[in-house]
C-alpha cells in the first residue's frame, strides 16, 4: 500500500517510480483527492510479463470494500510489450485506488515502472479578451 495525496503526485516531477510486486500478491496506490474536476493520469509498464490493473473509488477509508465503485475493471495488460496509459476524471472527493494485481502469477514477481500526474482543469475567464 502506497498512499499518496494530490500534492505528492504534483511533486513527482517527470521521474518514474517503481513497484516490486511478488508473485501471487498485489499492490495498491490509494490517492486521496479533496477537490473535484481534477484528472488523475498514469503511464506504466511491467517487467517481465503482464500485470493486471484496476481503478476503484472509495468515498472514505470507512467505506466497506463491497461498496467501492469500480471505475476501471480488473484488466490483464500486456504492459511488458507496450506502455499503458490512462486517466480518470475526479467527480467526487474521496480515495481513488490504482491496483496492480499479480495474483494470477504463481512464480514470477514483477516490477512495475509507473508515472502519475494530476491536472487541474483550465478555467477560461475571458480576461485576455481585448
């Protein structure tokens, strides 16, 4: 479990992070978001072989897991062959959790190289109009 806030992700810069996920386990990156309208985006690759990926939304830490909303269902990604990119728009404050799942692999541990970004919406106020 690697909990992050929006500010911590903004401070990531351009560097990639690395997760080591043992065989038959999974890793989660919960991102706590307090403001709506943001876009959380990710890029990742895995080595060796594929990894499964999912995104779920939880209103608060107290919300039972069976009441979490699945935003991106668990999908096996050929992230060892191509870079996987995606994003979710923050519609509600809460915890957006990225799940990297290696439970299907009985013997092979994986390394996941990932980069996260948070974008605030650009609000045009017309101030540069003559």
